[in-house]
């Protein structure tokens, strides 16, 4: 067995182990939520509603994978397989439930090696996703409800734990920016980076920005439907959608929180607790998390099924 073949087997085994650990964490998190059956008028109808609403989370995972592909295509300078990149994204996505959000990014690089995709392209695409999805989230909130965004920011800033995490995130952003400027000052890297700043790059930013905004619209719809169909509350989509995105962003910015678990729920309870009872918001936040976890799990299974079908197709073609 060649050294390269052994390395591929090792990478595949490492990816499978990460996926297995992630699934165990997902099961644990679902068990930890401890949703009581007695809390619903009709628990069978509730479970069916949650399962159907999870399809919105699955849809969001796929369009995020498509946005990520746009970055890979741009940085690699070639059209890559949508199937391959979607599988990489969806399989790595479930690894965010391991301690530390950064694990999913390491998982992408690990899986990309298996398919022979440039590590530089994967790393650059992940950085672009991290930056641009955060910018798009702030833009989305500012556009649909600037007043609500101001109120949310004031409330977030009044919470000491969240305040410290926001400070850490911005301090880290400044450090990264300064390092970026230092690298840009070196002519070798300056020419490389400037070569990417063209019309095509702006088009990629426009396409992915629209995808992220559509993602936020769907995510806001998911939480609104939980309040409407399951909690039987009167809703204001604008308020729920903008608060939901900022809560997601808070969880996204905290590097030590697996999948933003705990942070996003705390922010939702803090902010929406002024409009609904805290018990209602707490249960809605837990149901939203369950929909997200179920969506991530079925997205992962879909990626595995796609790989299996592709493998069978290639086997028939060879034979």
C-alpha cells in the first residue's frame, strides 16, 4: 500500500471519527433539552410540526453550502463539483457541535484533502464565509428594523457575559485586521491579494450576500412559525427575525460554544422575554434548537446518501 493511499485512509478514518463524535454530541444535546410532553396540547401534532419545520433548516444548510462553493470556485479559479463541495460542507457542518465552533472548519480541510481540493482555497473560503455572513447579518437587521437593532444591542451590552464575548470578538477582529494589513504591506502577498479584488469578486460577494440574507429570512420564518403554530402566540415577524439573527450572530461569535448552544438561547430569552413570557420564549428557543439539530443531522445523512449513490454510479460505469 502506497504512502499516499495510507494517508487517504487515515484522513477518511479521522473524518468518520469526528462525525461519530459529533452525532453523539447531537444526541446528548437533544436529550439535555428535556422538552416535556405535557407542555403541549397535542404532542403528536407538535412533533410532526417540528419535523416539517426542520426542512427549513435543511434547506438553509444546502443554500449555505452553495454559497461556500462560490468562494471555492473563485479562489481555486475553476468550477468545482457542486455534489463534492456540498458533501464536504454538510458532513463538516455537524462537527460544530463538538466543543469549539472552529472544529467544523478543520473538518472541511480534512474532508477536502480526501477529494484533492486545494487547502488554500478551503481556508480562504471559510474566512470569507465567516466575515461576510457576519456583515450580512448586521446589514439584514439594520434594514428590516434599525430601531429594534438598537434596542437589541443595548440589551446585549447590558449583559456582562455577552458584553465580554463581544469585546473579545472585536479585539480579535482588530488583531486579524492589523495582521492582514501587515501581510498586505509585503509586496509578494499584496500582488496576490490585489489580483483577487476585481469585478468577479464583487459578483461573488453580491451572490453570497443575497444567499445569506435569504437564509436569515427563512430562519426568522422558522422561529415565527414555532411561536405561531406551536406556542399559539401573536407574532411580529420583523421583531422575531431581527432578534433571531442577532442571537445567532452572538452564538456564532463565541468560539467556545458548540454550535452556539446556550448563547443563542440566552440571547433570545433576554431579548424576546420583554414581548412574551420567559417560559414561552425558553420553550420556543429550545424547539428552534431542536429543529436546527434535526436539520443538521438529516443534512449529514443526505450527504452520506449522495456519496453512496455516486459511488454506486461510478462502480456501474467502471464495470
